C-alpha cells in the first residue's frame, strides 16, 4: 500500500489497511475516495461509514476475490472491489473521470414517481435475489421474487408486471426459456425484460437481445448503475403507458361521440334513397356515394369500440342456437351496395346440412361483415367473390374468396395482428382492426380463423365454429 501512496498523491484519496482504521481518522468528510484492504469480515462497517460520510466512495482491495465476496461487498454499499496489489492506473482513471464530471452533478431522481409499478426478480441464488431487492428498495416499487423459474412462469401468464429481471443459468428452466414464455403470454408480451447474468460472452448477449430483452447486465454489477438502469427503464415505460392511456381514452371519446351523428346520417340517406322519384341520376349517385362512406365510418367506429371490449376482456358472449347461413345472408344484404358499386359478383354456396350452431349472433355477424368489407375494399372491380358454408364433423366452416387480386403474405398469422393492414399497398383506407377483432371473436368461440393467398390470383379467409 505504501508503494501505491508514493505513485499517487491526491488530497481527495485515502488508503487504509482495514476498514476499522477509518474510525480513528479525521477529515474524512473532505475525501472523495477510500481504498481499504479487507478480508471481507468487516463489511458490517461499510453502511455505518456510508451513512456518516455519504460523499466518500469506498473501494475494497484483497488478494483473494470471489464472486460471493463481490456480491456481499456490493450489497453492503461498496462501489468497487479490486485486486491487491492495487493498479495505480485504476485510481488515476477514476480521478480523471471525476474531474470531467464534477462540474455537473445531476440531482437524485424522484423515485416516488414509480410507486405502484411491479417488478419480478427470478434467480435460483437467494443471495443474488436479496442483492437485487436491496438495490431496488429505494425505488418504492412492488417486487415479487422467485427462486424457481417454473413457478415464475406460472405467475407471468396470470399477473401483469412492468419489468422482469431474469438470471440465465437456472435449473429446470433457463432464463431464455422463461423469457420466451413471457413474450408469448397474453398479458406480459410487451413487458420489458432485463437479463442479469454472470455469462459475459457475446453469444449469450446476442441471444438475450434477439429474444427481446432491453438490457443485459453482467454480474457482478455496480449497484448504483443497475439501480439507475432499472429506474430509467421503469420511468420510460410509465411515461409511455400514460401516453397510450391518453390516446386510447381520446379515441374512445371520439368514437362514442361519432356514433349518433353517423347513424342519423345513414338513416337520413336511406330515407332519401327510398324516396328518390324527384332525383336525377347524378343526384342518386351522389347520395349512394355518401351513404357508402357513412356505412364505412359506421363499421370503423364499431371496430374501434369492439377493440376495447376484446382487450379489456369485456367480450362476454351471449350464445344462442343460430343459423350461420341467415347471418351471412343478412351481411350480404347490408353490403350489397358496395358489391354493386365495384361491379363485383358474389356467389353463396351452402353444402352444410345442419346450419345451426351455438354462437353469439351479433359477434359472428360482426366477423362475417368485417370479412366481406375487407374483401370488397381490397378486391378489384368486376371480380368474383365466392362464399361457402360447409361442415366438418363438429364444426361449421365459412370461407370467402376473392379472385383476381391476391396478397404477398410472408407470415399469414401477422395479418390478424392489431393495426396490421395491407391497405396502403393497394392505395386503400384501412385501420388494421377488422381482422384483429375477427380473430378475437372466433378465438372466444373456440374456433379458428386463417388466410390463404396466391399473388395476383386469390385471397381466401376461412373460419370454423364448433357446433
């Protein structure tokens, strides 16, 4: 230690042979860095020293350093653990960085803004879990811990969290496998994941980021840095969620206020259409175009309203015994003006003998209506649309095929995701909600929906309903 003192002369630095020696030293409040030799049995003194001298940073040095000792030191509030004898360059670099940053010291963040957020910590080592819990204790967040990843996976699919902190090397299930379950869960698919692991190779880091993690933290870690990373991630997520809530609330309000005038407009236009003896051809065509636009807006408003029901799990099915053919015929009647406008020919084939099944008539009508509207909007003029109602054992099957267009779809399942639309590709209007809602409704009935397509040939949507 004396050799090191000869190489480094800095009034802000103090070296001691033991943490106990600090109790007899005066003027510590003016020091910035303390390097103490240790056998890791005197760590109980660190918290006492930190409390008395909050501006004094403590480094420990020892010829024998283990992962366990580093974690114990970090949990006690030690900033750094370095090999003995101490490399003078480490200390010199520290003060060089201090000189660059001392001009602008940021204020401590307001941790109370995170109150109510939920974090899950999963690590098979209790000591690591305790260290993370203590690291996050000042953030005023709710922390749930698991030593067994299988138990954590059950909680992740049933309870909403704001952040997952996962170890990688765990028995029974790795952190990567657990992350995959989280990403495919219904309620936590968008929740951020951070890996905290002793694995430092590039391959594992890349795998972690490919799964969708937002950070990869190596053990042993510096407590203050990790606390800051987690705090800022949660703060960013909290602000993003608040912004989304405002956007969703605004959309709900707008769609609710639009319902009444749109329905009134449709009724007035349909009344004009029935009493059109005094109208010339051009006037009739104008009314027909306005009516078409009004019904498109009505369908859009209904889709947005329905989105909130399916996402907030307020979609309660009112099942009765209904005829699928009657529902399809009703939907064709509602959209016949759109078929006529584009000169499209529609054909309904029905080979099913038993057309009845237990279903929510209103919701299945919404599905069929959305599929027909989607087919017409993306179809080409004067093309043919074929609808089929078939049966297969315990299932009724409906399909709608438009010939002459076709889509180039890399992953067919993507077309049913929220806000995914091919409308821009074909210079059409589209919200990307119709097919998303259709899938949610069919799933709720215990059925399946799929799409098949061949570029420049056809697009076919099919759904099945259990009887």
